C-alpha cells in the first residue's frame, strides 16, 4: 500500500509521516476498491499516530464492505489489546 501511495504522489523522497498517514486514511475511507481500503486499514493499524483508533472504529461501523469492516474491527481490537499489555508491563 505504501508503494501505491508513493507512486501516486510521484514522490522522489519519502513524504512526511503526517502526509503518509493522511493518504492512508483517505484510502481506507474513500477508495473505490474494497481491497485497497482493506490494505490501507491494515497499513494504518500498527501506526501509533493519534486518531487512528477513531478512524478504525468509524470504518468498522460504516464501510459498505463486510471484509473492510472486519479488518478495521480486528485491527482496532488488536491495538487495544497491545495498549493494555504495554500498560500492564
């Protein structure tokens, strides 16, 4: 997914992290291809950036494709579990 983002923007250098997160979020929410939305959700999930939990929650409830909703819900759950385990360490 990152390769698609970079080739689409014509980047010759790695864009700022905020630009990458914004592009992935846009694809996760609005790409016409459900497979691309699912990949974007998976690419966003491990990032520690603020707002990703909310984005995943929204996608898990609102996306028209069941597989995208499932990926978002699974990713949100895994993020929550990871944060819980870090707090208990």
